[in-house]
């Protein structure tokens, strides 16, 4: 199999440590994820390495006997070492602090310490066979203070550092588990619960071990995972993993069952909220996702593997040594070795080889292994590094070879926009809460985290849709249908569609001369109004003349583009229409006369110019009591020598005798502003309605109905 067939791999840069041997003992700290290599009881050196530690910690300590357990506190400030079943020794690693050891003995008489767990940088828990003891370490006093203790018979224990919960196995069979939660100097006893053991002959011996139990955080919730084995001779189809949800408040409840359909030796990991089950006999692994739909029987949900069983991708161990020796080819690592030790959530350690790996999930190979695109998208949206993979899936679905149907694309778009909408709503709620200010009842505000599952419109436009529309081999009807399907999905989730998506639709329609469809999309508001979209329509006037009128209609509907409407009308030398529009919205008292006079002069229509000139004179008279213009606004009226060229004999006569009658304002009065945005009835008649005069003359209707 090629690399594209493996969906699990070991990390490229493992933590390498000295192999376990009779002289060197290896320990793992599940809280700090550190490996301790202790040589000769520490007398010849202790080396501590972790995945995030650039510089390993090295030190020596006096050999006082066999080391049973060794761990640093959080932040590596205090070292705790257990050498006997009664005491734990401590050493300070704080600068300018005494490094002399100090010892703490368990309080309970005749008790034996099974182990200990650091819950903070100065708090530690002793787990004995007779109970649990919670201490605060006082490094400056080189002593410990008992905070709380609980007497209970303990078979074994398990600790989940991510949730600060310790699980104790009690009773004879060991299947009654008692959890304790630790936080800020407090110990809380949670409700105990019982693990259902498989049907077997009655036994009075402990047949339930920590090897069959794991604790992990899955989708933000703490779960206890129980690997329930079934006898080969029974009628069962194999082993299964039972997930118990362990909340902070309330009783533990059985929620999910993962069907393995095989028997043998298993190990569990949790990677990226996926439960990974390793099977040693077949040297394969399977993954489960409890967020995916399963079979619900009214109590629990049954899940089957998301993908077929596959081995972890083969790993090559580089050969260490001098340069001539290291030129040799790497040695293949023995996967699923009996020397492998698995820790939660994603740790695999090979003590015999001296490696600590983090298990990782590869998403790209899963794309080809999960043919159901809807289920694939449900799976990918829950993963941390999913963005580019999802975008590649969308591009693949729009390729000629793997083209998906519109219903499938609609399902995928809806799933993507569902996550997008959730993020937008969370962001809006956060913004409103910040604007409202803090209150006593509201919790501490946290800005919503934008995960890679949030694919906004710019992501889809840049990586998928833009390139898709440029594919010449793709039928244009399918291209338009895909674009409209994505816009439909956005509208369904009440997400405002960005103008560049509408522009992409318009450009595609224009490229294929589908102007009738463009007209319908705009007429029925399939494409949302926006200034950029209106500007694009203006640029299409040479290809499709009605686009000019459609653009003006859109600007009018926006109600925030009055200046743009005036500029468009003036650029088309429709000065009178621009003035009517400004007057209709009540802005004629504040407009610049110079702009309109310049536009009227450019038309070389003297009657139009004089009409505009007299209009502004009257405005000046009304506002300032003087018809004169302010400096910078004045524009000289047409010269008298040109009046002989005017077509109206009444105007000629009145100009000769110097009559200064006020021009009538009928042409500017009583005009419904909405009429100027009435679309033409036919595509041939593209002259806008507002260019027609009240008396049916074209060009300058205001002059035709005015007298001087």
C-alpha cells in the first residue's frame, strides 16, 4: 500500500531516550508527558525529556534504593520520588532554594502507597491501598500539609491530568469505580458507578484490571472507556468498547458502545476526538467517531468503525552513529510490538527501542476511503486541521472526473454553512455582551474560537468557486446551478451574501450571453442589492443596454446611494433627471450648483443650461435672499448673441424686451421620484422613463414646459 492508504501515522519527530535495560529504568509522567531515564537509581544520572522540551533536564541524585515512581510537579518546580511503599521523597528545583530532600510518609497506618499524582505545581495526591491523601507541598519549609483524606479500599487507580480526575477501583471484583475531582486545593468526591462486566461464572477474585480502562476527553467531555472482552466460545461477535460519560455533576451514564467485531489484544488511544483501537493480532487499527450518527436503542448508541481497518503507516528508525555509519538506510520500526505501551490520549512508547511517539490522523487518505460525501463532511468538520482538506473535497466534487450531483453539493454546502452560521451567531452574541458591559450574573466573556471548520464565503470563493467558473470544459448551466446553490444555502441560514459571489454569477452569465437570466435574477431579487454590484451592472451597459436602468433601480433600492445615482445621471448628461431626483429626496438645498451647471454646459444645450441656472438663482433667493452665487459656484448664463438660435419664439421675444419673469416649476414639481426607476417594458426601448418630458418631447422636458 502507498502512503495515501494509511490514515494513521507516528509523528516525524519522536522523543528519543535511552533504552530500558537492567541498569537504566524508564518512567513516564502522564501529566507532564515526560520520560524519565534513571540510571543506577539516579546515582549515575537522570535524564528527563518531553515532546515540548527543547532542552532535556539532567541531574543526579543519591541512590537510596530502587525507584518505583518519579515525577515532576507542574512547571517542573518540585521532584517527587517514591522508593518505598510508605514514603515519597521531595527535592526542590526552584532557583535559590535548598535542594536537600524532605520526606512525607502516608498518614494511614499499615497502608501501602500505590502511586502519586501531581494536580498542580504545589499539590499532590497519594493513592494507597486504603484510601487517598491530598497534600499541599510547602517547598520553602520543606514540608507537606495534609488538606484532605478519604478512607476507601483501593485495588488500582487511574489519573486523567486534562480533567484532574482520579479514578479508584474498589470492591472485590474491582468493577465499582470511585472518581475524585481536584481543583485549587479542594478535593470533590463524585458519585461512584459500576462497570457492567461480561456474563461469566461467578467469581470472588479480581478480574477487572486497569489494562481494560482508559480515561480521556472526547469533544470536551470526560469519558471512561471500558474494553469489554468476550470469550471466543460465546455467541458474541467480538469485543467492544463501552463509553461512560463522567460529568462534574450528576451520575455517570453509559452512552456509547463501539463494536470491534473481533477478539484478541487491544490498546486504546484518543486522537483528535477519535477513539483509535489497535489490534495486535492483525497489526491494524480502526477509528470511531461518536459524533457521527449511530444506532440508538433508546439507552446507548452503537457505533461501527468509520473506515476499514488499516495499519499505522510504516515508520523508519534512523541509524545512529558516526557519519559513515548513518549513511546506511533506516531500519523499519516494528509496529504493534509487544513492547509498546500506550498512554492517553495519543502517546505510544517503545521502551525497548527508546522512542516516544504521538499518534496522528491523516485526513487526506480518508477522503477516498469514505465515499458518502455527507458523512465525510460530518467527519471532517470535527477535525482540527480540516480546512484545506474540506476545500480540496469541494474542488474535487466540482471536477469533471468526480463531479457530484446538485443534491449532494447542496448537502455539503448546508453542512459548511451550518458551522459558519454557528460561528457568526456566537461572534454576534459576544459583541453584544461586550457592548452591554460586564454584569454579575454573566460569566467571564470569552471570544468564540474560530476553528478550521468555519469556512466563510471568501474561502469558498478563493479556493473553490473562482477556479471552478474558469473551467471551460464544464457546462455553463452546471456552473451557474452550483453558484446559485451555494447562494441558496447562504440565504437559508440567513447569512448575508457577499457581493463578489453575485459578481461571479453575473460574470458567468455575461460570458455565455445569458442576459435574460441575468435580468430575471435581478428583477426577482435573487441577487442581493449592493453598490459594487450596481457598478458592475453599469459597466455592462455596452453589452446589455438595460443594465444601466437595472443599476439605477438597484441604487435607488439601497437608499444609501443617492450621491452615486446623481453621479451616474450626470455622467450620462441627464442633468434634469439628476436635479429632479435630488429635489424628490429633499436634498436640493445642499447640492453644489457648480456641478450641475458644469454638466449642463457640457451638453451644449443652452435652454437646459439656462433652466438649471435659473433654478439655482431661485434657490439662492429663497435661502439667502439674494440670487447671487457664492464664489466658486458662479457660472455665466448663455450670451445674448446666441438667443437667435433658440427655437422658441416666445423666449426670443421675452429676451429682447428684457422681461425677467420667474420660470415656472411645473417640470420640477409634482414628479413621482419612483417613476425614474421604472424599468423599460421591452429590451428594445432602453430609454429610461425619466428622460421623457411631460409633453412627450425628448431631451430637455423642463425647458419645454417653462417660460422665461
